C-alpha cells in the first residue's frame, strides 16, 4: 500500500495511504479542484464530516504533486469506496485504476467481502470493469445536484485476510502496511517495564498485577 508506482508516468505516480495532516491537506486540494471548482459542489457537501470518522484515504502523487485521491468508509459488513477523483490533465485512467486496485486490495485484506460505491450514472461502465454490479433494483438517487446509482462488488476472500486471531503486533501496524514491522514492533526488544510503586496501572493486566501486589503487602 505504501510506495506503489505506476511506471508510465514521468516522474512515476506513487499511491499511498494518507498518514498525517499534510496528506489530508493535499487530498483536500484535489477534491476542491475537482468537486468544488469543476462540479460546483458546495464546501459543506464536499467536506461532509466523514473524512476523520472511520475512514481511510488514498493519495496519488507524482514528484510530490497531488494528482488524485480516494476515500474508503468502513461499515459493519461492507466497505464503501467514494470520493474517487483525479485532477484534470491526469485522467488517462492510470491514476484512478491504481487507486481503485489498491483500495480493493486493502478492503479484502481487512476481511471484507462486500464493496459499495455510489457513482454518477455515466461512470457505471467504468465501475463494472472492476467487477462491480449495478444494483438496478435500487433505482437512482440524487445529491449535490447529480444523479447517482448504487454499485456492489463481492470479491473473493483474501488469502491473508486479517482476523481476530491475527498476531497482535500485525494488527497494530500502520493501516495497509501490515507486512512490514511497524513502530510498535521495534519497541518489543525493550521488554515490559516493571510496575513502579503505586504508579497508575495501564490496561487490565497491569491493573490485576497491581492488585496482587497490594494484597501481598
């Protein structure tokens, strides 16, 4: 998920998960250019309160310049792909294709078996290329002055899907970067610190250990 390149570009495009506020600023710029400037979407409708609440964002860049972005929101048994956009002048299809591929990979890796997308009607054929099915029985709905259709994907299970019994340190790694040691992996070599006197306990195990210490006094 980090550092995926589309080699046809010069410089090559990098698709990665957004990790900090600067990344989110870059994403906001792309969305403002595409949705607010080109599609005349009001600010409050584009930045809808869902960017920081249970969402994962992808950013496509070339030479440090933001070109495209995509948002995933997580629900109980499905993930919703949305806000897929690429700046004018970079719409050959490569940036969007790579972002969609990476998004579907991370969704499958997290164990989800259903994707949903709300797409403008002229984009239905595009989403079908990725295996999505048009939910025609649901009809068309409208928001922000445009008509949308529902698309659904049901991918094959990921062979390395994360689950409740996955190694705890793998689950603690940065989003989408589960195959490489993360910051907490590096902390393992320090071992566990002993309880210091009556220091406030952290976590259930530490609280139980402190209680046993008090009993022994």
